[in-house]
C-alpha cells in the first residue's frame, strides 16, 4: 500500500539536521509496516525491536543511557552489529519503556549519525503518565502522526492510481468529469463501510466480503478495549469502556453534544473527564468544540464544556454503531441520520489527515449550526457537510449573513462549483475530493 508518509520519511532520512523520529498513531494504523517497508527499501539493514514482545529490552535501558552501550547490547540480542549510516534502528511500542523514550535525547546528542525511528500506539497516554525519573526529549526528536488510510490512499490501495492522479491534477475551477463521478461515489461509500484501517482495506480489496471485513473490525475494537485493561488503572478501565461505548449513541442525539450524565446515570463530568482525556490522548477519538464567535485565532474561542466526540476511523464507527454495511448505499429517510453522522466523521478525519488540526463547529443559540469551522491563514472558513445531493442549508446561510466569510465550503456528492453573492464565495466540493481542500482554498 502506498502511504503518503513515506515521502516524509525519505526527507527525514536525508536531512542534515536529522533527529530520532517518533511515529505516533492508533494501534493497527500501519506504523510498524511503514517503518519496516521503508527500512527494507532504503537501508542496508534493519534492527527491529518490539518492547511489547521482548522483556529483555527494557532492562537494557534501566541503568545508564549511554547510547554506545545500548546499541552494543541491542546488537548482541539480535546477533548482529548495529552500524550507524547503514542500519535503521526501529524501536516499536516504545511507550512501554519510558526510559527508551528518554534515551532518544542522547541518540540525538551523541549518535546523530544513526537513524533511529520509534513507534508508539499510546504514546500520548504514556507521556502524560511519565514519572519524575524519566522525561520526554523535547526538541530532540521529530514527531510524525500517522492515521488510517485517508480516501486518496484508499483509491491507491484499490489500484486506482490514474484516477488519483486525475483528481490530484484537477484545476480549482474544473469539474470532475461525469465519466468518473459514479465510480468515485461508489468508492466513497465503500470507504464508509471499511474505513482506513490497513488490514480491513486489504481484506476488502482481496475478498470483497463484508463478513470478513466486519470480523476484522470487531477484532480491532476488541483489541482497543484490551488496551484499556493493559494501560489504564483498575479504577479507570470501567469508565473508559463506558465512554467508548456511549459515543455512537451520543452522536445520534439531535444536537450531538457529548453529555457526561448520559454515559451512565449518576456519573458527572468530574467523574469522567480524565477518562475522556485518556481516549483523546490515545488518538482513538477526536474532540470538536463549539465556537460562537469565529474570530482569529479560533483556538481561543472554543467552548471546552460544549463539544462533540467522533471516532478516528469512520469504518470502526459504522461497525460500533451496528449500522449494516448493506444500507450505507440506501438513501431512504430511515438511514439518513446515521449516514449523516458517518459523513461528518469522514470529513473530520480527512481534514485532520490533511493538517487541519483543530476543527471546531459553530452554533448560534438553537437556530443554526455549521458542522466545521477551520482557520487557514487569515481566513476562518465554515464547512457544511451534506450526505446526499440536497445541499440547501439555512444554517450556512445564517452564518454567511452574519459574518460574510471570504469563502464558505459545502461538501456533498454534488460536483465542483463556485459562485459568489453579496456575502462572499461558496465552494461546492464533492466529499471524495475534500482531501484537496487546501489547494481549492
């Protein structure tokens, strides 16, 4: 599978100012695969170590953090010398060994010629729980985030390289050819079913069997809950499970606001806030806060008490919600609410994967709501999300009348159009092209 992060890894490899690299992302999003694939293609040798499977590794980091001794000891374990300049050292599941995280500072300072890459599934959680005797090497490592496959990567995984290149080279004022729209809409809906977890996508490409897809998705979800047991405290585990399993129902409510009291009767925000933060730090969920005043910088206007929660992968949300795959293509009113939720989640993950790191949503009283608000330079941009072809939106019209943004975005199945009026420009962009939003803006 082609992953766009590969080009970033190439730049890192050849950088004069290279620092040890940490790739963080949810479990099973492809971190280990990309590092091994990269190492096999770009290095003479790979020294791979996984802290989850080899208890000996932690003992190597327990005493001093002399990096020359560390690579000598690691070489003994694998029965082969680690050579700076020719070996890629991979430290997988590094969050299990906080001392190994700290050691990256000394790799940076004392052995910068060695290419060191680490991966961690729950790194955000591990860093927040580091004790007094260990520290995160701030300024001494390069951090990269990895996500499940986004939609263009999904196209490439399906051997649609020419279609991807066609979309990637469309000019901002050019419509998608009607020859391709049907195929793209079908691929988009397939993505709502599978999401972007690599094992799920590979199974779908090879087998086209929904039952196998859902078995894999169930296994991934089960593994996440096992991580709750493994990495959270005994008192925190039940609260993590309660929040995790409550998310689909909370999204299905009319206003979609996450309400702590609805997780379990008798529990309040102060009982559950730490557990919610754990799930966010783990990268499993995204928190989207409300803003009422879309001023610059928008990050200062978020309401931390009024927010929605979405999944990091739309396919896992569909499975967790028990929304049958065979009705994702159904456009009847019976499926409209859930299709709308999946569409919102899809747009959010595409925005985040394309470096719109902090989307908000706008709500004005009880009369108007715009799905996402992003900032790009000096522009604050409203994004209205529609799951079908009907795109009239009173909420977006209300927002535009009130704030006259230079550009507003509406995304749906409809083709690309641009038009302007007294309140600014509206860009209509298909859901399957939202990954190119920065270029269109």
